């Protein structure tokens, strides 16, 4: 029996305008009223997920936010973190120096803001996506003076194609590195993934992977698609995710999440 549903946000739960449809909202609230647990599992920063959590009434139904690709897991009802992991200052500074050396951009998050080393379209995009202000820090190495949950290397797709294997070669033994969008290379500490954090959460609730549904569309969803008893790829997912999933749902534009919940959690 499925009791937990973990949902990627962009291009999965949210439509192509980045909005939560009324259909998805109503069905997910119904699922929670029936005793199921909803987990918002995204690469987004925590502050970029709280508004959506309120729309879905997660604080009233013991729902969870799993932010930073699993780097921070938060109980919306008790307002407590059940899991948190950060990149140490020294490593974050080393990553920033690597970006400078390779003349690409980088960003991280600090106290409800986005920090990047110079103006760039990708940080601006991220700021608009998660509704957070972006600040350029000329000396970003010095600006990173505390541990951070996640960092992202940023570049045009063709440039990131070249840089990605080089970044992985330098940091593979210390960082989890995943390409979530053509222009985003997301980094958390080694072993920190959506799937690993979902396992921690499920066990804390007395469940196993067999009780979990995970829905996603992109490569940073791979770990939770593999972990879950039912791994779901949206119709708009990339081929890698579709090949890993055990079920394909309608697209994010067609309320695919609602279709999954109705079929597997609210079925008669």
C-alpha cells in the first residue's frame, strides 16, 4: 500500500507556467485527508518551496519539504528539520575558485537570497523561478563564510557539456554532481540525493520504499525514482527517467500528478 508520495516541482507537479493547478491541489489535499503523506522533493532552496507547501496545506497534514535535492528535510507541521547536510566553507570556496578558473558562473543560497559572482542570465532565471532576490558578489570566495546546502555551476548548455566532466573529475569523491537542466550543474555533498533523504524520511515514519511513490522528470529525480516502490516518470520526462520508471503518467501540463494519486492512492 502506498502511503507517501514524493513530488518533484518544476515540470512535474507544476505546469509549464510554473503554477500549481487547481486539480493537482485538490487531489493532493484529498490524499492527505485520507491519511497519506505528501513530500515536496526539489532541488529548489527551502525558501523557494514554503509558499507551495502552504497552498497544499502540508502544515495541517504532517507534510514535508525536501529541499536542495535532499540536503534539507523539514516537517511542515512541527516546523522542525529532520535531516540537514551542508557543504563546508572550504569546499564551497574551492568550488567558487574552480568556477572562476574555468570562467563560468556559480551560485548558492544564503538567508533567503541567491548569491552569484557576477550578473548572469542563469542566476536571474533561478531567482525568478524560486522568487528570491539575486545579489552579485565580486569577491564571492570571501562572501561564502558559512556552510551552504547546495551550489550550482552555471553556463550555456554547450559550455556546460564541456565543463561537466572536468568538474566531476575534480570533485567526484566529495560531491554529488547532477545536471538538472541544460544550464544547471547542481552540487550537494557526496551521497546527498532525493532518494537517500526519502529513505531517511520513510523509515522515520515507519515505512519502506514499497510504501513510496516518487514522481519526476529530470536527472536529479533519478535517485528517488530508483528508490521508490513506484517510480513515476511524467510524459514530459527525459528518456533516462522514463527508462528507469515503472509507470509513465500524463505530462505536467495535463495534471499527471493528480492522475497518479487517483490511480494508486485514492482508488476504490
